[in-house]
C-alpha cells in the first residue's frame, strides 16, 4: 500500500512511526513494545543509561536490525515491506564514521549520490564540501583525515540526498567546539526544512538545547516521553534541579524494584 | 613509595601471565560452541597426523642428511636476516608495542629498562607457540634428540633472534630530537657482513668447481635433477666450511646448533655456547642507553594501522596519496556505484610490480616449456617438467585465488550498517559484489596465464592450431570465469551464513587460536567439496552434449563450444538461485551475528 504523500515536500506526516516495536537477542529483550511517532520538523532526543536500547532502536529505524515484533515506518513506508523506498528517505549517522578505505572524500559523495539517485549532485557535492570545510581535503583518503573530518564526511554523505528522516547516534563524538557548533546548526536547519530528526546522546545539555521532545528509555522500555517542561512536570519536587538530576530520578523511578530493596 | 615502582617486574609478570592465562581460558571456554570444537578437532587431527605419522614416530633412525640441510638453510637464512636488519630499512614491528602497552606502560613510573623487559616478555607467548610447532616439525627424520631438548634449543635460538632484531632496530633508529650516537654497533655489524662477503667470495671458486662437476650429468631425468640438488648442497656446504667463512659464521652456527643437534650428546655440547650468545644479547639490549619511547609510539601506531588494515581487507598494502582516478558517473544504477567502488579498491590496492614479476616468472616457465630453452641437448624432459610446473601453478591459482581476493562481501560486511541502509535490494547487492569480484579475479588470471597458456598449448601441438587455439583460450577463460563465479559465491555464502567462520573485519579478543585455524581449513575443504558438487552437473551435461554432438556432422570445435556454453548456462542458473538465497541471508544478517562488529 502506498503511503499518503505531501504534495509539496513528498513526505508523509508523521515521518517516523513506531508501533509496538520489540527486539530480542536470544533471551534478552533489548527493546520492549516501543510505540511513538515523530512528525516532520521535530527533533526527538533519545536518552537513557547504557544498555537502555537506544542504539538498538536507532539501528532498527535505519533498517540495520529487523524487529522481533512491531512495525517501523519511514515517511509512510514500512521498513519490512518496502525497505528500499524507506531507506531512500532516511539517513543514518553512526557514532563511529565507517568510511571506505579506498575512496577519497569526493568519491564518497559521488558514490552516495549515485547510490541514492541524487538530482543535481554535481552542484550539491561542492556545496556540501564547502559547508563541511572539506574542499581542500576532497582528494584525501580516509586514512589521511582526522577523526573530526571523518565525522564531517559521514555527515555530508548523510545530508547529500536531503533525507526526510535523519537518525544520529551520538553525533558530537570526536568533534571540536567549532565542529559541535556546526553540527548543532546543521541539525537545526534540517529540522527547519521539515526533516524529522532523531538523535541519541548522553550529553543532556545538547538534548535540552536542540530537542523539541525527549524519549527516556530504560531497560528497553519507555520511562518518559515529552518536552523538557512536561518531563519536569512529572517530578515537581525537582523543578529547580539540574536536568541530570531529573533524568536520574526518572530512570530510577522506572527501574524494576529488585527484591530486598 | 608504592609497590609498582618498587617491583615493576612483578607488575609485568602479572600483566603477561594473566593475559596469556585469560586468553587460554577464553579459547577453552568457547570450545563449548560447536563451531570452535569442530575447528579445534580438525587442528588436533592434523597435528596428530603429523606427530604420529609413520615418518615421524621415533624409530631411532636419524637422517643426518636431512638434519644437515635444515641447519644449512637456517644458517643461510639467518645470514640473510642479518643483512636485512643491519642494511635494509629498520623494521617497525620489532619496536611495536600494543596500543594498550603504550598507554599503560609508557606513562607509568617505570624506567626504560623495564619497558625493554616488557617487550621481551610480551613476545614470549609467540615464541613458545613457534617452539611447539617447530619441535613437532623437526621430529621428522631426527627423532633421536628428545623433544624437550629440541624445544629448549629452539627457544634459545628464537629468543636470540628476537633480541638481535630488537637490538638492531634500537641501534639503527633514533628520535629526531636526540643527537645520534656514534653507530658503533652498526659499524661492527657492517664490518662483519663485509668480511663474511669477502670470505665467501674468496671461497666461491672451489664451491663452483664442485657445482660444475654436476654439469657432467648428461640427462635431465628426475633422478639427475635430484642428484644436482644434492651436488648443489655439497657445493654450498663446501663454501660454508671454508676456514674463514666457518670462523665468521661461528656465532650463527653456535646459536643454531642445539636446535639441530642429532642427539643428546651433541645438544649438551652445543647448548653452553648458545646460552652465552643469548646472555650477551640480553645484556647488550638492556645496556643500550638509546631512548626509544617516541620511536616506539610511532612504530606501534603504524604497526597497529597495518594490522587493522590487514584484518579489514586482508591486505598489508599501505595506500599512498598518488592514486588512480576513475570518475563515477552520477547517473546510472545504484548497483553500478557498488561495482565502481570495488573496482576502484582493486586498482588502488593493486601493485603492478608484483603482477609484472608474476607474469615474468610464468612467461619464462612457459617459454622454456614451449621452446625447450635451448640450453640442454635433451630438451624434452625439462620441457615437460616445466609444463607440469606451469599447470601446477595455474591449478594452484584456480584453487586459491578466490580465497585471496576478498573485495566482495567478505570485505564489505565490515560495513554492514552501510549495506543495510543502502536503498538497493539485498539480492542486487549480493549479485553485484560477487560479479565484480569474479570479473576482477578472472581478468587478473587471464592476464597472468593467457599468453603463457597460448605458448604452452602451441608447444604441445596436436589438433589445436590457429583459430582452434584462440578458441581454446577464449573458451578456457569463459570456463574459468564460471568456476570463479561459483567459487567466489561459496566464499560469500560462508561469510553470510557463517560470518564467524570467515575472517572479516577481525579484531578483539575473540579471534585467533588453534580452533580458528581449524575453522579456516574446514571452510576451505567444505568450499572445495561443494564447488565440486555444484560443477559436477553442468560439467557432466556439457561433456555429454559435446560427446553426442561430436558424433554427428558438427565439427569437433563446434560440439565442444556448444558443450561449454551449456555447462556455463547451467552454472549461471545455479548461481542465480544461490544469489537469491544469499540476498535473503543478507536481509536477515545483523551486526550482532558478526563477532567482530559487536564492539
């Protein structure tokens, strides 16, 4: 079945739909019954302690993992039924940039352009190289790039096809202060033009600064979902406390109580 | 004062013994998994076949000729290694600490001597494995020396070699901001090597005279080839026994003697000198005041990079900035982009010198096989011997090339997240990866063996002449492509269905060990067996059809061509079915299925 498509942007609303998503690794349940929707232009922050299921959720949304249960839709396309159409509309930026050893910076972009069938790529590639300050390095191989430059290249390849959905796993890892500023600006700009962004991070100030809503995961389950103000309203006694204290409190509250405690 | 600075040796001992113990336990624990126990059993069976084979079982019969040849080879090999260590570029690996060693030990409150001791201690595990392997191998034909004595002799030899290599590296390298010391050790080594070369040059005429005597052998039948090898050995032995050469080679002889002793008495006589040489090396290294930390950090980083590249791509080649450019068109199928990526990688990792050398060797073999060489009256025997060698080299290439050339899913599964997010159907990804790898492998083999095959076939003569010969080469290339297609598909199938069995982007603590070696052997045997099964049907059908048609009005070449086309079509049908299955396997594959991607 074809999704309902916005005639102007070519994107359905909501851009990301997750219904009853679960993922198990053998006997271990990484994510349990997650349901959520991210409309166009929203930046959703995914936070939670280590092992909460953040990366599993992001990887499943990117089509890397198959859900054990539930459905995942990107721009209206079910990842299980129309994976190619769904993937054409999304971009995934992992925390560690995985680049091809044998392709130069510019060749990574040409390769991605051909892979995604990007229109006017010959104009878009120089623009992105300039935006990411990679023009001088366009003939360099990944082994000749710093960690931050690799990350920038990873971002450039992700943005090349103007994705409707942008998925970022710890996007600020390895970036310098200027790079961090640029990355934040890039994420904001993408959201302003209607891209749905979902990002995971342990940096709560980043989440507070960028995200319109926050999803707090704990042990694979939703501990809280809403704007920062809505989350604060859940714990009025922590109204003036730091965001860190609020999240720790919400996480502890959602954790199953072990016997004897 | 804390305990670490007071007793750094204890800390090092703890570090390495615990690391080895934990690694051993980890490998034992994983034997609970069927794939590891199967691999371990395969290796155990292989080792048992070596140790308990009739040739190896202690019979009390010593083959002194065999032992002498081994000693001869080891002396020449060590002399060559000395030339490389003292005259060629210093090696990175001798000073390469692991990244963890660099980050834990270098900033620790320990002195330089402790760091050197750490390096010496860390190589002991590798040395011990080498000692066990060589003790087993050297039991053949020389079973009179007890295994423990052989092992001790080998350990002394390997430890001396390791120390000498480290010493040569330390003597020849210096940090950029440290004034270079007078290169005394290097000067001594160079003088020694020059003296050895001069003594060998003076002794050479008498050795050559022995060799010339062998030229009197008028025939090149197999037994005389063997005779010539023995005469060559005698000539070499005469050269090494020249008094001056013998004297200069004494340290090398003394170091190798216990490892190659015929019996316990000879071992007891040889061991003291070998231990003295080892002790001198140890003191030399520890007393060397050269600061090496900065160099070691650089060496470690370069070595780690090379190892990581090898684990990712199976190649130790270092990419250089000057590079081939073949611009990808921005318009076309996405699969074309994948094929372009792999072709670019193949060209960028390709080393023309290696291919030219290989072509030169194969062409010389083929030329000699084709023309008789013109240097011996009885050309038939040597020609057939070289033709046999050529066919063996070709068969070896057919059997092993798909295992070596890995720019397909075996390389790209390290980028599984990329493959899974790319907007291309998975069966298209699989097909493109395999077809590109097949095209590159077949083209490389055609370039390497095409012209030489022509020469060999022409020299054999018979019914193939002119157009027939050309058709045979073309048909052979097509058949080779079909075999490579299935062969490479099977390697990719193992990578997808049993990702832990095929080395991909290996790393972490879960790799290595005897059971993994066993897995590799089982994979190889399994793939060759499956390939034979898959080829059996098409070959039988093609051969049957060609035989039927050959009896009709059709010319033989036409009948053979139809048979070949039929066989190739059947192979392609089998491949299409496999590619579909593998596409589904790629769809289901997750990073957690690949141990090396779980980090």
